[in-house]
C-alpha cells in the first residue's frame, strides 16, 4: 500500500532524557585504544541507501517501490522498541503497515521520560527506490544504542531497520559502520504480496525475517538497502 500522511522533513527531534530511579546505570567505559578516556558524546550521520528495485527483487515488484519516513531513537540496553521473535508494538505496527512515524515516536518519548532513551530520531522518506536520505543525531555513552526503522512500501507489514545497534565498541566510538538491511515481517498482516489487501493477522505473530516469496531470489533474500553510520565528531 502507499504511504499515508504527509512527508516529514529529515531531522532530529532531540529530547533530553530524564533520569529514572529504576533506570540501570551505564557501564563503566573501557579505556580507548589511545589510552585517553573516550568522549562522553559523539555526533553521527546515518544515510539510508535504498537499493530495492526490479533487478534486485524482480518477483511481484510494484510500480512505485519506496520507503516511509525514518523513525527511531537512541537508548540504553534496558529498552527495546522491536526485536526478532517479539510482538510488534502499536507503533511498530503502524510504521510497518502504514508508514507512520506515530505512535512509535510516542513510544520513544515515553522511554525518554522513563530515563531509558535519550533522543527521538525522525527523518525523511525515500519517495522512489533506489534513493537515499540522511539525518544527523547525537549519542552518548549512557545511551549508545540506535534503533531506526522504515516501512517497505507498498507492503502488508514489512519493514527494514536496526534494533539496539551500538555505536560504542572496544572503548571507542565507531568511526563508520555499514549495515545491510533485510526485510522483516511485523506479524500483524497476513498479505503475501506487496500490494495485498489488508488481512489482519489474529492473533498477531512474532516479528521475523522474510525468507520466501516475493522477496527471495533463487532461495536467497537480497538486502533492500543499507544504513551507513559515520561519526562526525564529539
């Protein structure tokens, strides 16, 4: 299905997280390879390079392959907005089925208020794939994980993204990381093709990787794009 609602411009809605009494404390950072203490914060850009097209995924390819506006947040290990084998939240369902940033943005903001997340990330869509979109965001040692998703559109409830990706490893901030993006099924709609009519899955099924038609090519599912994270500075 096509995306509903207006396009939201790329950007970062930075919301300072409030410390919660039940929030776990951040782990003590390891020494950096240089022997100097790591910077407490870093700034990154992420570029979504959408590659989905008729050549990469020829089966049942829709005439207007595109991706919805990016939505996610920076957070600590005490919270997860989606994961393989878990149930899709209402925010993930609306993102995967309708390409909406809300109410997933409200779920991130609730985690911010609880001290489990730090910044809400919101970026532009890719109106035609192949295509690219980028956004910049801050991250900190206390909240070094990134979750970011976008709907495969049109589709029943399919999406690509990362969940709890750490940008801090081995005592230092990651300078650059490229993540191949494979399609996921949110488990909330039973349609089997990109343009299937709505078929509500009752009860909902766990989130899982798509492995068959129409995304597989000779038994292998090619990536639909990649996220490229690049450190910009402190």
